C-alpha cells in the first residue's frame, strides 16, 4: 500500500513539475499570465508536501507503536535497550537471554 501510494505520488509530482515548467515557458513567451505560473507552482508545492507526508507516514507509525507499547521504558538496563529497540530487535532479546543463562551455568 505504501509503495503504491509513493509511486502514485511521484507521478503526480512529475506531472506538477512539468506543468510548472510549461507555465513558466508560456509566461516567458507572453502567452500566459503570472497567475498561471503561481497557480502551477502552488500545485507543485502541494504535491511535494503530499510526497513528504507519504514518506513520513511509516516512521510516524513506528513511533506511535512504540508509544503504545510503552516506548522509553528501560527493558534491558544492563545493555541500555529501550522499548522501541526491543520491539524492532526481538532476536536480540533471545540472544541476550540465552547468553545470560549460559553464563550462569559457567559460574
């Protein structure tokens, strides 16, 4: 879904960029008014803002997930992992636990 939205937004950005370039050329030749250039520039900026929002959304989702699951709390204080790192690196938890239990058997 995110990839599809990114591709669609990139094509919209490309179209808006071409429209802006064409409006500038028409203005320089005296065919169009300055208002047309400003309008196409505004449309380009809106599509660029939407593109940024689409790219930012997965990161916002990760932050929200971390907050919901208690982000910021120290889970593994000896290693300094916080909740977000523990969620992302689940395999670290098992490695840490198995390494700790094997060291206990050696002592």
